[in-house]
């Protein structure tokens, strides 16, 4: 399947002042009438949820999709954050690994997953009596390979940040204004993105990657991805954390080898979002 990048006309939006973007964001949220926010605990969805609560206090809710593609630590932290911010949040279980086509891990994996997620969110919104579902997609996403963005658009998911002309830095700025603890949180993507296309998904492999990344983060590393290439673990992190990785190389190598990897490497190119695309 051939994926087309979004054709959103954004030049005028990008030129708008920050205050004008915030006004537009609140107008978009208000015009929705009522809203279910697709929530993950990351900076984008958290800011959107807080803004929605500010604009539609009695007519909004959040939903977090729990699947084997999301680490247990991310789920736990997201729910704790929602509670601390008094955000109403339901948890929807996803059985995405039971989808045969998705398990084959083709280049359309994100499209398949997002299509299924969108259906779950729309059903949840209907049950809650909410008119629309929104996610945290923003201007910065439009230049990237995002087949899932196409799937959500086809399903009718709305993208308030894009309509307001807001990029990632705008969202982080608004997070700081709101005083949110996730304002500088590194971006996170699902565990499927650690495995090259055409390598079949297995839950135990996803678990190995998850525990490996959790261990490396526990050593004080911020942004980290453990990409799996057969028996090789390729660690991506910000160059500023190279020194820490090297200083802890014995512990990291030992843990990852016990966790199923034969070789452990550090990618000198540093962290690159979507490097397997």
C-alpha cells in the first residue's frame, strides 16, 4: 500500500503567534462539543487532555489503550499522572497481537494498529456519550512516515494541535505554562518500532526489549531505544548519554545477554526517531 503524507495547509498556522495558536486550540476543542482524548501519558496527549478539561470540564474524558506494545512502566506512569491531574481516564485492552496481518510486521503495521485503536476509541466515546475522539498529533508529525496518522484520519479522529498549527515545541511550551511534569519527557513510541519490518512479532521478544530499555533507564539514561536485529541489540540514545552508557557497559551487556541477546552494541549515530522506517 502506498502512503501519502498529509496535505494539511499549514504555512499560515506556523506563522501565527503562540498566543494565537492557543486561542485556536481552545476554539477547536470547544467546537467539538464533547471529547474523548486518546491518552498515553506523553507530553502531547497530556497537554491536550489538560486543555480539554479546561475548555470542556464536564464534557471530556481520556482513554488509554493497554496492549503488549506499550511497556508496563509507561502504562503505570500514565495512570498515576492522570490521577494526579484529576483527569478522568478509562483503560481499554487491545488484543492487537491476535491480528494475523499485524503480527507479520509489514510496512503497514502502524496503519493496521491505528485503525484498530481508532475503532476501540470511537466505541468508548459512544459508550460515554462523547461526540468526538481527539489525539495529540501535531505539525512536527507531518514530515515523518506516519501511516497511522492516515488511519486515524480515515476513522474520523480529530487533531486539534494540527488545526491550531502547533508543533512539538509549542506543545512543550504549553506544558511548561501548565506546570506539567512531562514538559521535558522524552518521546516514546510503541515497542513494535524496535523490530525491523518483516520480522514477525512475538510477545516474548517485545518483553525482552521492554525489560532491556527499563533497565537502561534505571541507570539514569533518558532517551533510549533497544532495536533488535536478530541476536544483536542496537542501543540508540542521545550522544550526551554515551558516557553513561560506556561507564555502565558491563552491567548493560550482562543484563541484555541474560535477556536473550547475543551481542550488545551502541549506535554511534545516536537516537533517531523512526530509524527503522
